[in-house]
């Protein structure tokens, strides 16, 4: 299914009105059914739905490895992803009723609870990267954002090493874009520790927790963080960079991972 659609519009300027066409991004609902229980319906772009389903479950701590996924069936026409796992003893079925509507675009959903951060081990990676390399990675990231350049209607996310982009995804939701990246990493056995995540979106607490769960030590955004996002980054050992644009950035936590050229 295409991620964009061309529609007829009227463009109004000071000089008058003109009929023309515009390219807009597509949106669809995807309902994730986990072990025959309806879990959540996400509003998303109609691509990489299997990565989105698995990535959402992994990012929310409901699965920990690809081996736990026994069956994955995505019905694009009906907008349903069915996931079957080997349920462990003590699976928190009440979690299904504790959904938090997040600060994200498109009504993001999360099963975040206040104790999640307290129970999370710190990211212990010793990875460091130069500021020049960060600027280079962000330029590569922007060059990959084809759907955004065409429509202005999506967010992007990428997993990188210090040399370049390893995984890239776009979606109407900033949470979904990150979940698609992590879903592909899980299904394709791509390591996330000692890596860098770049996102076009704001860094709020639930985004920071998604990244910390995958042991990613450096999180980069072209946008702003929230105060709780910054606080959690400090507590969980994540180096958080915001407003990375051109040749400048703000480093909000664990700045020792960002080194000057020549160090």
C-alpha cells in the first residue's frame, strides 16, 4: 500500500484561487491483538505494519525477544495485527486496562507506569561520538526523509552506528516511527546496544523509556525534550541531545559521550 495519496485542492493566495493537486500522507488504524486479546489501536502510516506491531510490544516491555513471537499475521485490509506468544507466568493482564494516552501525535498509546523507570537498569554503554559525527548523521537522516519532504506529514526515526544509518522508518506518529525501527531490529536480529537513535520528534518521557528499554546509549532529536524526558535520561544513563540543527546541539544529560574532534 502506498504511503501517500494525491488529492485535488484549491490553493488560495493573495492573487486569488487556483485548482491544483497536493500530495498527502495516508493514515490507517492498526489494531494489535495479543494472544487473542485486543490490546490497542494505533493510528499509523500503512507501511511496515509487522515491524510496528512487534516494535510496539517490545517498546512497552510486553515481549523481550524475537523467540517469544510464535505467530505474527498482519491483515492490511482489515487493519489487524495478530501476535501470539508463549505467555509467561505472571503476565499482567491488568496492564491491558492501564493504557496511557501519550503526548504524541495521532493519539499515541503507552502502558507506561510510574514504577517503570525505577525498575529499569541504567544504560551502561561506554560508546562515545564526536559532535562532528553527530551533525553528519543528522544530515544523512534528513536526506532520507523522502515522505516528509513530499508531504510534511510524517515523523522519522533511525538507528545508527557511528558510521551511518542502519535502520530508517517514517510514520505519522513519532512513537510509531521509533517502534518500527525497534520492531525491525528485533525481527532481523539487529543489535541496539552501543547504537544511536535519531528522531525528528519531541523527546518526552515515554519516548525516552522506549529507547532505554533497548539499551540505546545516545538519543538525538532535531526537536525539544520535556523536563521529565531530561530527568529520566539522567537517571537511566542515556545521553540526550536536542535541537540538533546545522552545527549546533544541546546536550541535556551524560555529556561525556559527546567528545570534541581530536579527543
